C-alpha cells in the first residue's frame, strides 16, 4: 500500500497535517506501518467479538453503555448507571426513551 506524508492533501488539509504531527512519524514507510498495525488491531478486535459474545450482542452492549452515559444526568452515581444499563439491556429495548424511563422509575419516591 502506498501512502504519502508530503504534498497533495497533506499540504492543503490542516487535519491531515495535524494527524501526521500527532503520530510523529518520520516518513511514509513508518506511516504505512502504523496503518497496518491499526488494521491488524481492528481484525483482532473483530475476532475477539466473534469468539466471545458475538458482534451484534457486543455492539448492542456498547451502544447501551454509550446511551446511558449520554442521557443520564452528570450527577447520577456509578451504581445507578450500572443498574440502568443492566435493566436496559435486559429489556432488549435499547433506546433513549427507555433508558430515561428506567432511570426515572428508579428515582421515583414510591420505590425508595
């Protein structure tokens, strides 16, 4: 695979230049090695997902974690987040509205 570190997009696109600076690569060969290493890491991650819980289930778990982190208030405890996450996954309805419904039902004074 051919990659470049000078000219073309690198010169005109600030993000490409910033990425190269962040990687601190010395040339095109080293950039190619970084790209190959990232590709191999992604392949290993996919194999792990296939060998463990499966890609779809693993993706849904990851999606649920991100959703809970995004929709619950910042002051929600880690225990509350873990409980909402568990109940959300068990419900098999991994949606923002369902996460908030679970959270509010747990925070309801009737349940405490």
